[in-house]
């Protein structure tokens, strides 16, 4: 990557035939994804839930930590964790997915955190709703965006910054947006944003700011780096692109059978093989999951578990049965949501590999019984 590219904040695209480098490997060791066999859990255990940390996990002392609410408000606030815990409590089961999930399989490959398909997880987040806090602060009638800033600090593509993201006021005021201090009934782990994080159901993970320390109400659009540059769907380096927002539909399959240690190719015995997994969308409810056992030539509907009205932003289970015949097979799965959007079988490339939902392909060797 040239200094010019870094200075301009451009994402780099790998050269033809370029393998994953040590910088990407270093990112992959710091961040981790969900082992796909853990799709079996309705609620992901914290140690299996995906983690992406842009900079360092900050050392935050809950006893001295405070949250500021500032900007275009009538009554600025400074709250301790005890102050927040004294407010009305709420919880929500919410799926999180990294906006870059799947980018490592792109051709050409955007150079960044090399996610395959494992950057997901569903947890029970507990805390207090954000909207009443903003109402108490008295947000301006001219407010446009609300900016959320974390304690984590670093440099990305030449720009020094605190990690910060902005939301439109209408999204920030949704009743299901939480200031969360717990995960699966326990205090937030350090890697998941302790002592406080934002949870925005339906949005990709970049919006769920961790180690939250400041909320600023703005009367103009937020132009911070993570909104204006980092999370954009762009075709080329000069394209301003479109912002990444809500999670597009995706289905994943729990790996059937057993794996090869290095390649992760799967092996099963011939006969009836139970297939299962999870499907989700942050745009609208999932309406259909289809499975192909012949590399995408033909598709059949899977059985989709009923939607749970109490958990509209969690994933849903699906199941199917496969009559496996000896030889090589490639299994695919795709989801469709109520907007009519279905996952593509061919990649829809963008420069940063954002919000791509290319179908999962699972190579399987079927052995004689």
C-alpha cells in the first residue's frame, strides 16, 4: 500500500494471487469468529461470540467511569454506572454480524480483517433504553444525528481517532436501542465493551459502539471517519459510496459430519444426513431458507422455525434432510427476507467487502456406509 493511499484513507485491494499477509494474520489473531458448530446454540456463549476490536481493548475502571450526554441538548448529563443501573432495565436477544463478514472469499480480496463467514453471534443484552435518556437531556428539535464515542483510540488508514459512530436521530430514539451493561445475564466481558456498550438491533456490528463514554446530539450530519470513510459500499477508490446500515439476509449451515484438520472439508456417511443452521436479516423477517446439495443447480426449501415475536432481531433455526450418495458434494444455503431480497450465488463485489451476503458453500465427501 502506498503512502498516498494511506493518507487518503483508501482501502487496499490485494494484487492478483496475493496471499493473506502478516498484517491480516495479526488482525485475525486479535479478533475471532464463531465456530460454525456453535450455531447450535440459541444464545451464543460469550467466549464463542464473534469479536472485532478496531484498536486496543481499553482498561476502563467501572468505579470511575462516566457517560456524558452533550451537544444539542437542554440539559447535559454526566452519569455513573450506578446512575444508569438505577434507571428502568430492559433486555433484548439480538444478533450481531460484522459488516465485513465474508470478505476474505472475495476476488479480488479487500485487505482488512480476513473474515470467512464466522463473524456473527446472538446474545441476550441487558441494560436500559437509550431514548428516555435522550428525552431527559432534552434533545434539540433541530437534531439530525447522535454520535457515540468509545474509549478505544488508535489510527486507521493514517487517521488518529477515538472510535465513534453516528446514528440518525430516528434510529437512536427507537425504543429497542439499548445502553447495555450485561451479556447473557453477566457483566459485559472486556472484549465486548465493558462497562457499557450500545446495542442497535438490526444494524451491522460497527454501530454497536463498545466502551461507550460519550453521546453527542448533533444538528448536522455526523462526519466522523467510521461513518464517512470506513463503512461504505464503494465500487472504486474515488467513489463516496453508500453507508452500511442494516443487516442483509443470510443463512449459515452448521458443518455436517466431521472435518479435515487443515482444509475443514467435511466427511459424512452415505444415507440420510440431517442439515441445520441459522438464518437472519436486520431489514425484515426471514421468509424462506433454501438448500442446494448439488452445488447450486437445484434448490429445495428447508423447514424454518417459527418467528419468535419476543425476539424479532435474533436468528432463526432451519433444518433439512439430505439423502447423501457416495462421492463429492457441495452444499449451499440461502435466505430470503420479507423485502424480497435473497442471497446472491455469485459475488457482488465492493471495494471494502462490506455487507456482502454471498452464499455459503460447504464441500463434503460422502463415504460408503
